[in-house]
């Protein structure tokens, strides 16, 4: 017997309740959490222990030309004032050094389809999607106060994204990265 929830789903299509493949519990968790159980949730970051004024940390994310899309959250932190920017459609002359994304289910051998590198050689930043200021004096710090729905971006397939952290002062420790799950689009 399959139990369904007719009329309670926003697209009004009755769907069978899903069981978590790891625990066999009825899946009532947020989808992003469920994707960790499924082995399709990843993270990658880069940090520097002592940035000088106007020094940057840069990450390049390259999405494949498939319908396995990354549902992405930008992550950042610092010990002082920094500006963090996210660009889409970045052009590079060199990809940089590879970073292997970590599968958040440490029992899963599934690898991310998103390619992540640091220190790329940028020819064009692309289109700025967002800019965040974090740190102290005069800088807003509300990164953890918003929900996933407020922050998640579904990255466009076959596209390069640049994450850049720029130090405003000397001696700042900073980190940038991303947290994402990969989901096949069924539309």
C-alpha cells in the first residue's frame, strides 16, 4: 500500500511518501538535509591565515553541461572587514589549482560534478550576482540569520562562477566556499 498526500503538495500532484534510504524513516526533513543522507551534498572552501589590505582569495566553480544542477549556498567568514562577491559567467585563461569537494555523507563514494579550483587567472569577472560585507566597523554581519530559501542559488549548467573575498584591512584571516547538493532536474 502506498500512502499519498493529495491536495497538500503545492503543485497539487499526489506523490507517494518517500522513505530515507539510509534510515527507512518517512522523509519529513528539509530536502537539503535529505540530500546529505543520499550522498549528493557537498562542500568546498579556501582560507588564508593572513590577508593584507586589498588581498583576495578566489574560488572558481565550473558546472557541467548536464541537468544535475547544484543548489548552492555561499559560505564565508573572517576575523575582520571583508567584501565577498559572487560572479556568474566568469572567463579565465587558467583554471587554477583543483580542490576536491567533500561529500557531506562520509560513507558515500559519490563525487561532485561541480569542478572547484582556487587561484584562477581571471580575464573577466562576469556578471555580479551578489556582494556581502562582513566583519566589524560599519559592516553588516547577518550571514547565519537567513533561511536556505533566502540564500540558495541553483547554479546554471555549463557555467563558471567566481567567489572572491577581498580584505579591507591587514592581518585578516578569511575563508570562502560553498555548500551545495546536486539534484537532477525532472522538468
